[in-house]
C-alpha cells in the first residue's frame, strides 16, 4: 500500500525556519519563538527514536507554554549524517505519523518539530559535548544509544571494564567516545565548575534502564575519583522510563512522500506510528518540562510498565523478526499477515508471556495484546524485520530470556519462547530459507560466528556418534538428528554473556534443541505448524 500524494510541481525548497509559510496547510509547526529557546536538555544518541518521542513530546510542552529553557541539544556519538541533514534546516525536521484508515489506505499526519536547537557530532568535537553537559543551562541529559551503547555485559548488567571504548575513555578525559565516558567526564566538569546536578534519563529498551545507567556511570566514576562517584550518587537523578513507539528507519521513498505532503524538502524526516506510551519515574534533579501535555505519564515506579513492554512488544517483535527474516517476510505487517505467524505470536503472548507479567491496575491485557497485533499490522510503516533482528545478543536477555526464567521458575512450559530463541540461533547461520545471505549485525558478531561454527561441529560429531550407535539410519541427514541438535543447542546456549546460567538448565536447552530441529528440518512454516498441530491448518 502506498501513500498517495501529488508531487510538488518543481523541486521543492529545503525545509528552513525562514520558509515555514511555504509549508502545506495542516502541517503543524513551531508556534513559539525558536530564537528564545535555550538547551536545557542534552540528548545523546540522536536517532529517529528520540526524534519521534522525546523531541515530539517536548515540542508539545513548548507549545503549551513550557519555559524557554527546555530546548534540546542533540549529540550524535558516531556518524555525521543526522547533523549533515539537519544543519541546513537549522535543526527543523518533520515527524510523520502513519496509520491506515478503515479502508486500509495509508494516512499521514505531519508536524515540523522545532525544539532541536543544534546537533553536535561527538567524534568531531568531543570538547563541545563535554562543555554542553557542563553548561549551566543543562538540566537533563537524556540517552537513547541502544542496548549496546551501555558497554555492559547483557547477562549480568555489569559495566564491561574490558570494553575497548571504556578502556579508552578511562584514560581520555578530554576526548571520550562512549556514552558512559561522556557522561562521567562531563559530570566531572560540572562538579569542578560548581554547577548543580542534572538528571540522567535513559530512554532505551532495557529493564530498569535508569538503574542500569546509574550503575554504569557510578562504576566508571568509581574508577576515576571516589568523590565524583559519591557526588553523582547523592545528587544526580536516574529515573527509569519506558518508551513505546514503533519508528522504522527512514527510506528515500519516505523522503519523497514527506516532501509531497509538506511542500518542502526535508533531508531526514522521521516516520512513526501514532501510538505512543512514555512512562517516566518522577525523579528529576533539576526540574523537567511538563511532558504530560504531549502524552507522557509520570509514575513512582516504571518497572511494571517496562516489564510489560519489553516482554510483550519487544519480545514478540524479536520472535517475529528472526522467523520472518528466515522465511523471507521483509516487513512486520507482511509477517503478521501470515496466519500461522500471527497465531503463534498471539499464543506466545497469551499463554507464555502474559502469565509472567506483574499486575498493572486497570490494564486489560487481552486488549493490550489485540492492540499490539494491530500496531504490528500497520501497513503504512513498512517496518523492516531485518532492522529488528539487529543486535540480538543485546536484546535476548530482557526480551525473551527473563520471560523464560520466570516460566521455568514456575515450572511452566516454554514451547513458543524456545522457538523464538531457536529462531535467533538459527538466524545466526546468515542464510535465509531461499538461500539469500545476510550479515549478522551485532556487537558480538565475531563471537557468535565462532560459537555457531563450534555448535555445527558439535552437532556433526553427535550425529556421527548417534549413527554409529544406532547403525546407519536411512533418511537421517547429518546435523539434524535430535542428538545433534541437543549438542548444537548446548554449545550455543553455553554463551554465558547472553544466556547466563540458562545454558545449564536442561529444560531450556532441550526445548531450544527441539525447536531448532524443527526449524532446520521443516523451515519456519513447518516449525510453526509443529508447535500447534491442532490449530494451524
Ligand atoms: C524494536 C523496537 O528494533 C527493535 O528491536 O523491537 O525498536 C520497537 O519498535 C520499539 O521498542 C517499540 O516501542
């Protein structure tokens, strides 16, 4: 399904504060004096995700009259591309919320966001980033750097002091490169300058993200200066938060579509679904804007919301992503239009995930689940399953493995969860069912590739032994017998930095082996059918 919009007659002029009058009617735009804004928020990791929630909600607060000190300074920690796209637009960009109407036609609501005042590129000028954190205007330093940006061990949640960026940053106070390095050296400058504390606000998809960030910052600061660590611990705030909005990567087609809709050319618009849930613990060290006007909710404890979101939205997303990449379903809506996959996800949520969730008064979980499947089915997003499949080693623990642990602790079966985990492990072979190759994008890609090879060798060996013991068995192919798959799963789930002690739980390893065997011998469709033989026709 395509969004239909007539292209402008001439190449459109570039989005810019001087050209807001040229915006098409109905496109929301900054209605406050941008020049009066100061950057009270420094945001590290200025990807599409932050631009689609933090900045959009903050924009609503500014429209509602929030104090002018709540502009945003964005920081890209690696690439120059966001800055290169947005600088000629003086930081303006479009947020296009996409959905489908009752007839299934795509609809788009566009708004130009004005609260992003500047974008710094950390590797070009680390000093400027440190100065910003240590600026008197700064009151919140927020972070969306994805799971791997915390330089932690995914299974234990401890700072990885051997991480090359952390090793580098501990000796480079003036030119760090990791998020944690920037935060600690920036806070050190603040303290030295006699400035007050700030709130460090993690907005990443990690459980207790505020506590995690606090742990990383204090572990790093402790290596540097005990006094600094004590000051941070006693005066800075680290609220936990949960953000839920699906934000696919922007494509050139999206750029053209937004240009046609707004009448100006935007080099990097952001697309998102209309749905937004942003829940934040109300612990701020130096004030905050009233983000409730843009839909945020302040709570005492974010943990139950995080668990709900990570296990349902992200757990189901990851389960869907690996199976879909293998099966050749490239977008999420295409994937959930496959009846067997949709049924699998619905049963995974209802039967295996929901029973592990903490109670949230007033929440109807059946409705939440139905709404989630509808969000996945949004045909206007074209959310790539490959995008979700990235960084599995960092995502598995909180999305699927914690749920597995909760179920095993209650002695409950895990067939759907095991298929999701086996889906990831099977995906690591790097070839889909049609023989197309893809890269494994993961900070642990090398380790995973080595372990995958070892697992294949273990499988081949186990198969040989099984055949010797049983005599030649007609029809059994090397690497696919139950003994082989058990050896394969034992080897892969032995990766302690992802699986922790789960690799030692025979119930888990056996379930993963069985699901993997099913995937390898029957493909995704066969494995889904095998899981629910009575239900999938
Ligand atoms: C997705 C998330 O890419 C992924 O791994 O699961 O980005 C997801 O779209 C968001 O968390 C939704 O809130």
